[in-house]
């Protein structure tokens, strides 16, 4: 049985290629229901198409069940439903969870002084935007930054405050804190402590972080370190 027409109000069905659309369904405003692969008119008459390798829409047209314009409307309406189904699928949910988890590992690498985590989450061509002068791409560049920060601030801590995900990008707001024990951007160490906010956007591709855009409140941090004192 390639398809069947079901009157949802009377629970009766018509089978076979000679079936025509019931007279009760005369309105053109129809919608495509992805789960059942069915077209529904607003008088509650359902044309349920069960296609087994055949072109279901062509069969409906041949049977006179729908017009070509109605078929086109239905296909357009199906796109949001299909996208919603994909976004809500277990595979998509798992990818979302994995990306959020891996984004958090970036902060754990600095907070726990564990550069091996960077090899796990960064793509070989990863870039830091903006990137400090002379810092190479990939995990090697991130490790150099980690070494510099943890040498300057031995008690460096980074706490994740918020995580927001949009598609393949994960946005993280964090708090960076630590006590300066070595010269930093020309500022001599005075044992002062900084605590600043940072916002990063991590772009994922094939399960790895490909790019990181970052913004830190260094104006507040430099002020806390005494950079503007005379």
C-alpha cells in the first residue's frame, strides 16, 4: 500500500490509486507534518502518505489528492519542522553537550595548570583572536600563553560564570584572578592582586575549538596592579 487517505474525524480510510481528496478538505492552507509525513487541512482531514521508495508527492499529485501549489506549500512548511527535528535529535543534543564540556576544559587547563588539556580540545590550526605577537597557532601557542600567565600569576584562577551556546559557537563569561609575582606588560611586580571579567567565544569544528575570540577587562586589571599610579 503506497499511501492511504485517512479522515481523522470518522476514522475511516480509503485505499488505492483511485482515491480522491474528500470534499470536506477544500481549503488550500495545509501543513506538512514531518513525523507522519502527512499533509493536514484545517478541517481535520489527514492525507497520510506512506512511501516505500516512491515519490510520495508525485503519487498524491497523480491521484488528484493535492494540487501542485498545495504540494509546494507543504514542502516549504516542512523545512522548519525538519530543522526542529534535527536540532532536537539525540545526536545534536550530544554534540551540544560535548562542545560545552570541551569549552569548560579550556578554563580548567589554565585554572589547574594542565597544558595537556589544550591538546585534547584545540584544533591544530586553532587561532587566538586577537593573538599576542609571536604566538604560534594551535595548542603550542595556547601553552605559551598558559606558561606566561601562570609564571606571572602563580595562584592564577579562572572561574566559569556563564555558558551560552549558539550553533557551533560557545560563549563563556569568566572571572580571572591572581597575584602578580613577576613583571607583566612592563609593570613591575608589587604583590598586588587582580580580579577581572573576561568573555570568550569559542568556535567548534569537527569536535575541536577552531577559533577563540576573547575580551578581558584589562583596564580594571592594570589599575589594580598599579599601572596608572604616579
